[in-house]
């Protein structure tokens, strides 16, 4: 039985419901009874096509690592320190 995620735009309440595909979608928030919308969660997508989801997350993680390593900030620091020592002499 698939699990559907719902989100209430009025109070922000989120919850999951186990429903048959043939059941009607829930329409009211159990907290404030406002209208809710069904959320297509990323977890559900990954369950059906895990290959695509895994490749996508790994690619973005690699990009983050490269960006952090490519910043040469520590290297620039010794230069001003050397000139400050040379000044009094
Ligand atoms: Zn609500």
C-alpha cells in the first residue's frame, strides 16, 4: 500500500497516510481542517527509480567538495605578515 504525504498550507502541518490507489485523496487538515494538498515526495520517486536519484545526489555532493577545496585562502595570508616584519628593520 503506497504512502502519500500531505501538507497543509494554512498551518504547515505535514503527515503521511497509507492509502490504496483507489481511495479518495484526503482533502482536509486534521489539525485546522483547512484544505490540504498531496505532496509527491522525493522518497517515493527514489523508490521507483533509485538509479536516477542516486546519480543526481552524488553529482551535487562532488560539486560541493570541489568548490570548497578550490578556494586558496590560507596561502595568501603569509604575504602580508612577511612585509610587516620587514618594515621595522
Ligand atoms: Zn492545517
